[in-house]
C-alpha cells in the first residue's frame, strides 16, 4: 500500500470513529442526556459510567456522543454554506472585468485578512447564540476563502483555448460554467472544502467555549471544555476527552484532504493556484 493510500485510509478511519459516534447518538446513548442522578464527578468506571460524570452529574460519555453529533453537523453545515456562497461569488468574480474585477478581488482579500473565527464572532454577536447561528456565521466567514480559490481556478479555465472556442460557437455563460468551469475545478474545491470542514469544527468549538455557540443543554465539545476547566485537577477526564476527540476529528479530516489531494491532483505539490495568482 502506498503512502498516499495509507494517509487517506488513516484519515477515513479517524473521521469514521467520530461520525459513527454521531450516528449512534441519534438512536442510543448510555444515559439520558440530562440525567444527573449519578452524582457529581464520579470517577471513570464507577457506577456504570465509563468515563465518569461531569460537575453537574451528567454521564460524560453521553455528552461526548452528543458533542460528536454537533461537531459533524457544524462541519457539514458550515462547509455547505461556504461552498454555495463561495463558489457562486467566485465564479461571478471570475467573469467580472475592469473595475468590478478589481473591486471584487480587493473585497475578497480584505475578508480573508480577517481570521475566520473573528468574522464568525462578529456575526454571532449580532444574533442570538444558537447552533444554527454559529453554523451560518462560520459558513459565511469561510465563503470568502472558497470564493477566492474559485475565482483563481475559474479564471484559469476561462483563459483556456477550449473555452474560447465555446464562446466563439455561441455557448452562453451558464453553459460555460457547467460544461467547462465546474468540471475542471471541482477536484481542487473538494480538497479545499475538506480542509474547511476541520477549520469549521475548531471554530464551532471555540465559539462554544466562549459562550457564543450552541447554548445548554447542547453538549458541544467546546462547552464541555469550558465547563471542565473548573474541575480539571479533580476530574481531568472531563477536559482531556473532548479535547482528544477534537484532535482526532480535525487530524482525520486533514489526512483525508491530504490523501484526496494526492489522488485527485498528483501535480498539486508542484502547482499551487493561490501562489500562482500572487
């Protein structure tokens, strides 16, 4: 098995663990989500609690499974929003010319200059703190990155001879987009969106840690970390477990993205579209 295959399958295995936890939590959890009958800070393995309980007496394993569901949902939702908004905006920018092209390029550069988490915090601060608000904010913040990449890739395709021939034959803009542009850029976009998934998970956990994500009783990993910091010396599992799961998911997704890059774009290490644009 080649190194690229190992990278891909290790990433799939790590990501699959978290996805499996998320799916299982839809039908079963070791204890009811809000059950606090076990007592506060029960050590792992006692009283039937595999990982113990938190400071409120809730089963930690159950909370982590619910957190896996929120993490996967946040990543998928944010990436879907970023893909739709970013690809549309990037293609529109690629077709623009003159002052409009310069203005759109400058706007994308300005948006990208702000960290994704900062932009998401600004959006969330203007709305009630809910999981869907956090997903929307993260997706909109990431859409600028997707839009810029789409613009660069689309402009490269639009300058190709086959697109010039299609325009000469009378093919309209939508025909060029769906017939030539998207089929030639989707592989790079898929890799980029896979990376954005991991960043979205980190952003959601960060927002929840700061109290700007999903409110209680949602057991986001970020909120679990925030709650566990008060008892980390007494019950370290409450802080170690959610942090470890965040690492597993983000590393797994990044390995999947790296494996996909090497499979779908063998020349990607020699040619980087953003570096070429610069």
